C-alpha cells in the first residue's frame, strides 16, 4: 500500500500544472525589451517545472544578439552560476558543423556529394542484405538515409572513447538496417564516417580540422571537438550530479560549446557562410545546407531534412521555413532553431537531461515573439489546427505494432480503443473535428489525468506500402510510429534461450542509464526482450524479437533503432546474444536482483 501511495504522489508531481507566463503582443517594432522580460520569466518558470539545474539562452536577429542570459547553476554543489559563457555538450547539434566541413571539401573538389563512401574510405565494411549498401553516398550519410544502424551503443559514451578508426573496424561486424534512400533513420555512426572522410581527404585529425577551418574562422574560441579541453558545466540527471562522459562519435555528438559561440554560427548562417568579412563556407554551400533533401522518400511522411537540419513549415505565421536541430549528450541538452527568411534564431543549452520539453517550448515562444517584434506579423497564442490529410485508413485499428516504444497492442473498447505503452494503460478516443484519436490516461484505469506531454498528440491507423501501420500527429505533422507486427512462431532454438540476461562487460553508458539486466521471454506467445527504463516512474519496454533463423533475429519496425539485428555468437561453448556491440549472457535467476541489481 505504501508503494501505491508513493506512485500516486509521484503521478501528481509528474502531472502538476505549472503556471507559464503568457507571451505578450509586440508593442513596438524592433523593440526587444519585452522579449528580454518575457524570456527571463519563461526560462525561470520552465526551470522550476522541470527541475533544470542550469540553462543558457541567446536570441539572434541577423548580426545582432538581442537577448542572452544564464539561469541556475553550472555547478550546484559549488554554487557556480550558469552564464552565456558556460560550456555544455551540444550533442547532435555537432552534425551542423560536420556538414559545413563536408561542404567546404565539396567546394574544393575533394569530395562529391553523390559519390560512394568507399571512394574515400575503401576500408569501410558492414554486413548487409541490400546490394545498394555497397554504394551508399556522402549525401545519404548527411541526411540519415544511408541505412546504417542508428548507433553502436557499446562504447558510445565513456571516459576514454575509442577512435574513429576503431569504430569503423567494429562496424564491419554490424548489419545495415535498411537499403539506402528507403527511410530516414538517424545514424550517429553515419556522421562518424563523415568525420573519417574529412580526416582521410585532408590528412588532418577531425578535431584539428574543425578547429582550424570551422570553429576558428567563426571566432568560436570556447568551443571544441576535443574531449576535456574546456571546463564544462557539471552534468545532472533528475537532479543528481553525474560523471561527464565523452562521445566516441565525435563528428555527430562531440561538440562542446556555449551559447555565445553558437550565436556566431547563427550570424554566419544568416550571412550565407560569411563571418568577419571572410567566407567560412560559400553561398552555394549555404543554400545546399538548408535545402530539403528527402522529398522523394515516401516513408518520411512530413519529416523534412537538409544537411544536419530538420526543416519544418512550422506553426509560426509568416515565418517561412523553420530549421532546427535538437540534441544532447547523456545528460546535457541542446536546441538550435532558426528562421532563415527573417534571419532570426535561438540557441538553448542545458546541463539537465530532463530539459527537452522546456527547450522546445522556450524556443518556440521566444521565436514567435521575436518574429512579431521584427516583422509586425501577429502570432496567435495557440497554434492553428492545420492538420495534414490522413493517408488511407486501415479497416481496423486493432492490431499489434512494432514501435520505438516496444510492442504495442491496440484493442477495441466500444467506439474507443485501448493500448498499453511501456506499462501505461492509455485510452484512444475519437477527436470531434477530424479522423485522429486523442490519447488519454487514467490512473489505475479509474482516475483521469491530463498528461501535458501528450496533449498535442493524435494517433490514427494508416497503410504503409500496403501494410497496416499507425501514425502520430505532433505539432501538426505526421510521423510514422509503428508498423504491424507479423507474429511468427519462435523457432525452438530461440525458445531454448528464454531467461534473464546481462551484458558480459558493462560500460559507462549502461551504468549511467541504470540498466543492468533484461529478460528474453514469451509475452502472449510473442518473443520479446523486456527491460526497465528508469524515468520519473520506471517504464517497462517490451522489444519484439523476430527470429529470421536459428541464430539471427530482427527488432522489427521502421525508423531509427528498428530493423536492426540481434545475433547469436558462440564463445567457448557459451551462447551470447550480440546487439549494438554488446554481448549479453544468460544468468541464473538467483544471480540477479531483477531489472535493477
């Protein structure tokens, strides 16, 4: 009973409503004083709501910084305040800079965008059932359409990360997830290979090239791709200090920087690659870096990408294209968002892993106000409901779907539907004004709760290449959530492997993520690998495992982290499950204390 009460209290905390300041209407064109006041109030409110330790922000209008500030602490224990000079891990914002470096080499004739990767890295190898993988291109790597695995998790974050050469050698034992140009699947190892291309064609280590050719010319003196070079904001996760881990995939995740330096990058973006009177990249490259590259990929639906950038028509009235990149390390979070047509942009960096939603909201609200101040175009306080047309619907929503959140079963409940997502029992009810379903949660199936993180979410059944699927509507854009799971009777060899597993060798990432063991089991006749994900409330992820033969299985689905391989390897007579560089060994039940030892 005590545990139930604790869960109840935690649910109240997780779903409590914090009063957010209302965005004001611009009074005077060109006067950003309102934005400065509102920005400070908004950041402070979100910091309280999400328990964010430290956060830094800068807003840029063309070549001018119109507001910047630091809030909270870079180091709570030592009372070191967060400022505009505080250095954070920028995570996948790093890809924007790697893309610039590649375009510099394109300008010099050293790299061709549509040339195969193996022209520059003949030693690159990866297992694949797709013949086109042998000719995956630089452009496909830049847009995350090369079909490579999303990550090689083992060793991805550590105190002493492997080199890019070692990573490339390890990729030879991995398997391509998709054919090139089939579907967007975010791949950090793909950007690491781009970093290796830069090293190969220039004869210069990646971090040195970036210092000399990109960061240096932009005047980014407090930025580096070299681990431990700069004093960093302390890392926090759920309010607890964590040890800083460094990225192995440096070209994708390894930039350490501050908002002041990133404002210079935005100024160069707004000036077509020119900074301080010198062209860091050409005007031609500037156009290509921000040009939509994936309009021909049907499975990408409403997801539009350029080189490093995510593109969005946005819900800002008269904004034009919105280009953004959100990222993070194990604990730090980052967001860059620009309106190229109006030369407005914002950068937000934080040292708390729980700041994603805060950064998304702050960026939108401040850019909306900045746009109104600069152009006079009034911005509504709530987004217009411009829902895109729905693809052909399936005959029934009822099915099982393979998703990034594990196996999801949708069942009928009168005119509504019910589903269980990672242990959360959710109700799907029709929305009155369109064919989408809203997501509702009731504690213990009795007491309704408003979960603000699903308020803007709609879901609906669709057909993808003749296959039943489910799509999610978020911020007026459709994204593929999952495809129907084709149930197969597990082979006897896989049934003999049921049981609890742990990594043969732990690393810093599994320690930081607090994941120790998982269980290969049958769940309603479905073979799944179940493990707990620590969150405010621990969630159970049931990952479907679809055997291909006695020693090979897939994690089914479409998108990042899906359609990837689980392979059985044998060492000294012992069977191991190999996934993303980890080798998992079966343990006796009495040796494990459960999901968390």
